[in-house]
C-alpha cells in the first residue's frame, strides 16, 4: 500500500483519510505561502480565523443545521461533557432521563448524579448490553430536562441508527463514536457532543452542537470555562482553542463533503457493515457476533472466535498481515473491528479474505 501503510481498525484515536494526511504534509512548513505552519499563527489571526469559521460552516452544511444551532469546539473530551451537561441543564427539582446502553452511558450517569435527579430510562446492564432499547422499553419522565443517549457504544458494538421519540423533551447525545457517519434529523437534539478522535480527526477537540432554545434553559452562575454561554458568546475563542485539531478537522470535513457528504458516508458505512456482518452470519460457528442483529453498530463490530487462544492468534496473525487494532476492549475480550468513516470498503473486503483464510486453517 502507498507509504507502506496498513489497514488501521483502531477504536480511537483511529484511522484518518489518507488525502487529509497528504494535505497536512503538503502544507506543513509553509501554510498557503504564509511562510509558517498554521499552528504557528495566533488563534486571533485572520489566517486561523478563516479556518475556524469555515469549520463551523462545514459542520452546519454536512449536518443540515439551521441558525438555531450553535457549533462549538471545546476541550476536555466527551468526558468533560458528561459533567458540563448536567451542570448546566439538570435543573433543581427536575429530572434528567438517561438511557444506559454501555460503559460510556454509565460514566455519563455517574457525573449527572452529582448534580441532580437521574432516572434510568433503560438499563442495558440487565441484558449485558446486547441490545438498543425499542421505544416501548423506555421509561421516560414527563417533563424531563433532557433525555441522554449514547448513539454508538464503542465497546459493546451497538448503535442507535434511528433515534427514539422523546416528544418535546430535547435529546442530549454522546455521538463520540459515530459523529457524521449517517444521516439523521437534528431537530429533536438539544445538544450533541463527541471527541474528534474517531470520525473527525485527531484527539483534543470536542465538537458540541447546541440548539438555541435548549441552550437558553442553562442555569446561570457557572464558572466561565464550564459555561456554554462563554463559548457561544465568543465563538469558541474565549481562550486558545486547539487550533491544530480544528484545522485537521476542517480537512476531514472537506474530505467528507467532497465524497458526497453524509449520504455518501452512510452508504459507505452501510456497505462495510453489510460485507462484514454478512460474512459473520454465513459462518456463525467460527465468527460469532456478540449483540442482537438489529442493534449492531456500523462503526464497531464485536465478535468472538471459538476460544480465547484462537482470538489471540487471530489478532497476532492479523497484525502481521497488515490489519491493526483488532483486539476487543479489555473489559469484554474477543475481537472488535472499528470501521469509522475513513476506512474504505476495500479494507473490509481484505479483512474478510484474511478471515476466510484464518478459518480454513484453524476451523
Ligand atoms: C461513546 C464514547 N463516549 C465517550 C468517550 C470518551 O471520550 P473522551 O476520551 O473524548 O473523553 C468515548 C471514548 O472512546 C466513547 O467511545
């Protein structure tokens, strides 16, 4: 492969499009004939400002967001959002609903409980997180401040491809591991957040999308850096943002746009899931999926082999054959194939060939 690269199935930080790496490389020493790298420019310079504002516009374009949405670039990862959201939006005497579909939801719930009443609207731990709740499994509170969801469960490999109906209650959604991977209607979402390090570029930038009417429900008196108002008022330039990460994200978004936007990402991700899960379903005695079929993630496919020795052999031989990052999360074991936007269908076809060969030798 070009530059001796290999297929990278890491769960995050994860693969980025080669075209983006090439662009960064070509612009590294002398950004647009300015004689400097963009990272060496002030975050208040016109050179950086152009990239900053263009990145906001690209997010809005790709997601089809109207003027009622604010786009913010924060720091501290999704993990800081777990706390910032209830700190601002879980109001005194009211309740927030949390849907528990895996360990990232559990972390969000733990933070929310520090700030107020939390109702667990669905407890996936009772079914070992093998499925995403159907509408009638959700026990929603009337008049909740928000309903929190984790759209894609990176560790267990389940995903909401359609979102539940929460009526007038805004959805607060952790989209860390499937941001911009398929089309959806953003209107029911009060806030969407996620780290960039899976679908959007390098670690260190947290993308937050905030609907204005929900934003206006935030409690006041919160310390500046943890208050959404600070960042909305200053267009994410209250303090020094991660200029490198935002520049990199800008290029990833341009790549998505040039590829055909979210419709194209969706088609690409559907194809990859179809190839991999189709092969697993044809060989269920050797490659056993770990979650219910209609809850399967298009981003992270989790599977088991007949025993742990074979799994270790699969990971080691896979790596030697040029397939990196196939080991399941340490809390669940097995195999995990993370196939974010940057992974082309060709990578999954190559992986399936390797899987066929491995099964023939070890089955
Ligand atoms: C779904 C999900 N939420 C949250 C996180 C934590 O994100 P961060 O490391 O940006 O705080 C991750 C990290 O993998 C994740 O996959």
